[in-house]
C-alpha cells in the first residue's frame, strides 16, 4: 500500500539525514523529511521522470567517447609521392 511505502521511504530518508546532520534533533529531521516527501510526491511522475532522465543522460554523455569529426580527424589517405603532406 502507498501509505506503508511512503512511511518506509520517510524513515529511510530520515535515517540518512540524521547521519548527515547529527547536530539537529531526530524529530526535527523527521518532520522536515516528511514535509519534503509530501511535496515531492505531489509532483506528477512525468515531470520528475523527465528531469531525472535528462540528468542521467547528461551524466552518461559527459563520459561518452566522441569520435573525431571530419574537421578534426586526420586525413586517412596517404600523401601521393612527390606531394608535400597536408
């Protein structure tokens, strides 16, 4: 059920945030986590999915091997004899 899943997600988020913000009371962190979860889950999935997909694609493309273009690639044809190399 959705409520059970939401509760598990909020507890998981709360635990991670407690580890990152040890000086803030756990109850305050839980309230902030629950409020943030409520806001995020109101957003239609399509909007979130599009943003996440763009971020994932951008990250993948950052490391994507790009072949040289014709402007930057060396000419693969050997020079003719007697001609200076280009």
